[in-house]
C-alpha cells in the first residue's frame, strides 16, 4: 500500500489510516522491528480463540504501548463467562482433573482416612483414554459402597470406574447345562446396578458445584477451553473472480463460501440441495490458484458425476485447463498413465470419482510411519496399564489392536510385490475438494462404549484412506488444504459430527484433549435409553442411543470455525408448493401372521440359534419392509390385497393425477415410511 502511495516512507501513514481495521500480531514483533509483516484484518484477528490472543496482547502491551489497540479491541469481543448453572457436567468429562473425581468418590462413600488415600486412587491415562480406580476392593465392608451406591455383586468403586469409562453395566449369571457353561443376563441385578449408577450420577451433579472455590476453578477452566472461540465472519463481496463466465453471477452466500475457503482453514460447505456447492468449489479452486494459494486442485466427486462436474466447471470458467477422469483411465493398464498425466500436467483442476481416488495410494513410507506411531502409543499404553494393574480385558484389547497393526506393517514391509505406481504425494496436489463428503462418515473410532446404537466401530477402507490423505494435506498446507461439501453432514448420530471434525479440525480436537471420541462425547453428548419398537416389529425393547447434545452453544462455536451452514430456510430458495396427503392402511391377516414369524426368526438370531450366514437381523428387517409394502413381495403366489400400500398408492396417485393433470410440471412422490422407499 505504501509503495502505491509513493514509497516506503508512507508506511506509517497507512498504519495510522487503517488503525482498528488491521492489527499487528504480537508474535510478529513490534512495528519498529518489522512493520511489513504480521498484519491481519479485523475479521481474522478478532475471531478464533480470542482469550489466548488477549493474553498475548496484554503481555506485549506491558512493554510496548502500540499493542494497547489490540487489547482494547479484543476485550470488546470476549465471550461472556458462563456460570455454573449454564455448564452441564457429567462423570467422565475429560477436562475435569482426576483429583476432583477422587475427592467426590471419597466424600460420597465416606472412605476411611486411615487407608483410603494411600490405597484407593483415581487414575487417568492420556495415552489410552482409560480411567482406572485403584483398590476397588480395599473398602469392601463399607455399607455405602455395597448397599447405598452399590451391591454385593458390584461395589460402588467398580460402578464409578465403569461410569468414568462410559460403559453400560450388566450383570450375568453363569449357568451350566450338560457340562457347558453359558452366561445369562440377570435382568433384576442389572436393573438395580443401573439405578445405583444413576444415583451416583445425580449425586455428582449436585456435588460438583457445591464448593465455591471448586466452582470458580472449574468454571474458569471450562470457559478457557470451550468458551473462548468467536467464529469468523467471511465476506466475499470484494472478490473479482477473474476469468469467470460474465453471464453467471454467484450469490452472496457462494461468494462468502469462496472467501472462507481462501482465507480460512479446512472448510465444510454444509449447503442444502440446490444452493450451488459446485460453482462455489470451482470458483474457490480457480481463485486459490490465481492468488498463488495452491498449484493444483483435485475434486473427488461421485463416480457418475465426473463428466457433469467437468461440464459445469467449464461452464463457469470456459478457459480453465481441467482433467476429467473416465472409467477407462483407471483400468489397470491405463491407471499409471493417467496418474502420470496428473503429476506432470499444469492443470487448474483434476476431477476424479470416489472409487478412483481410493486407487491412488499414499507412499509406503508414510503408511509405515503412521502405523509405527500408533504402535508406539499402544505399547506405551500397555506399559502404563500394566504398571497400574488395570483390568486384564483392557490390556488384551490393546494387545489385539497391536497385533492387527503389526500385521498391516508386515504386509507393507513385504517387498515381494513391487509396485511402481505413482503415489498421492507425487501428484503435486495441494488442495482437495470432496463432494458428497457424507460418504466418508464411516471412519474408525476407538471407544470403550459397548452396545450403544449410533456408535459403530467398523472401519471403511475408503474412509481410512481419505483420513490419511487429509492428514498429509494438513502437514503441507498447515490445515488449509481440504474442503468438504455435503447437504447432510449430520443425519443419524453424534459420531458423524465428531468424524467431520476429525477430518477437518484435528488440531482443534488435539488442543482441547478430544482426539478420543469418548472425551468428545463426555463433554457434549449424552446416552439416552428409551423404549422403541423392535426391528422385526413384534414388540418393544429398551435401546441405548447416543442421541442428545448438551453444552450445545460451545460445541457449535467450535463446529462453525470450519463449517459454513446454509439451509433452505436461510437461503429462501424457490421451491415448488407441496401438498401432503397421508394415507393409512391396515395390515391383512396374512401380513400379521408373517410378522409373527419375523419375530420368531429375530429371537433365534438373538439367542444365536442360527448361523448369521443363514439368517440375521438385517435380512429380517429387509423382509419386514417388503412385507409392509405388499405381501406379494415376500411370496408372489399370495393373493392381491386390495388395501395394500401398493394399491392405495396407485389409487391415490391416479386421483391426484386427475386433479393436477392441467398443471404443467407437477410431480407426485409416494413415500412409504415403514418400508423406507419413495417413488416419483
């Protein structure tokens, strides 16, 4: 700016004229030391973790008064401190120090002083994320531990340890039939134990804020960790979009989305259908290259949309040099050639399908490095648990994971199959755009919770591959090289939110000690047990789900650091008028009889009386959906029920068609909620 005004001597005038609009960061030194670097605009500097920024500015202002303007501006944007009544805390929250859990346990159970504090302790492992209550059986004669908050089958110290590890408690009896031992759930004892667990949870919530000094310390810590973030507001109205088709004008929310990708960290464009994700990402890629923020962008899109993406990209930027992958390009004979074209070509963008992206591997060296790092952490965890004399099953769990990782490492070290395929690192990709990113939600997560619906520990290879590549791009771009786009970032479970954060905000999770899912869930999620219909439709059952959030405002502030949310209500998109007509049908006697058979099949599966290859719950629920639609889908020889859903659909659709046939462009959509099917 100074050079445009006539020379470097104008720098001081520029600084004075832009006072309060731009700020010099304390880390870059003083203005007298270096007046040309370290400047940030107000929207960037006055957002993010403003508490840490204020501490840094105050420290510098003590010696250099020029930073007083930083202090004044940051003080105005500090989030309001939350009081104890606004913070929800549960047992297992990782931000609460073990000493407080130990203090609560001793006060609740009135543990005798003469041996309790030396023999009983509450220990937490940062490496394995496992809580351990040492000396659970020392105070076995304590009535509070075995009657009030526990039972003779499981005392309060053990219950507290399982609660810290967010594990459901179940009591099993061992029954012997024909010299074969079998464990059977003791429903009565389990119910009693769970009631004791709930009583302990309630007692903890009443105790945690009771002491004024403890309340002050914990409130300060919570505010410092979770209530320090101010989401940045991005304004893209100034962007000129050089080379864009003049016949196309981006909407304000699209320009703001481009600004977020250009100026922010990793981004999730959570745009509803029809809001323009394609043009937003294409414009962001072209502007990133024009401004020198990246050299080559890659777009990973659904397989059937690669050519459509290419057409729309060229529609927006007619002069763009793009490479669009076809199905032939990734056949074994052509894959190396195509990857070589990506590596050697100066493309504005490379567009490939999801499955094609999986076929481009990371280098073996990087894969070995990642596995070895996990092995080191697990070995340290095993040593730590062994020293603390933790339960054997916890150690065995880690040993099993270690064995699987060693097998993967051995496979990578096997040089009998040499492959000279070009690796992802060699392609020169430094910015990645992923369309329909919800397809990568099935990322492996380690949790100590068991039998909780909505929490899956299955691992999809494509998700693990995507995660490894995102971590690589984080390294070379300092967390600015990945953009996800999806209209459904969260549809079923809290794990989906955590997964997206792990892809895009790993450093934030690490900074706040939430890299383990259990730590994240203990701070923001709650398990809910409710009565629901069994999958086979023959009765009800109690099911535990991780489906409720708390401390939601703080969670949303962290989430919005990377997420641009645009819903249909926010954008007010033009949509057709909809008339909803609900038609209820009654099941036939044949359907009722067949549903009973489904229930019997489900009982056999649960009791493990049938091989899962022969029958399983997934097959049963699928049959139930078909049966709900029309009984002939189960057996074509069955009679046609005039009141079936198929017949009701045909009848009502015909009547609606007669009413709306004069209206051009009318669509009729039939949705069967029970069968989870729709047709147009």
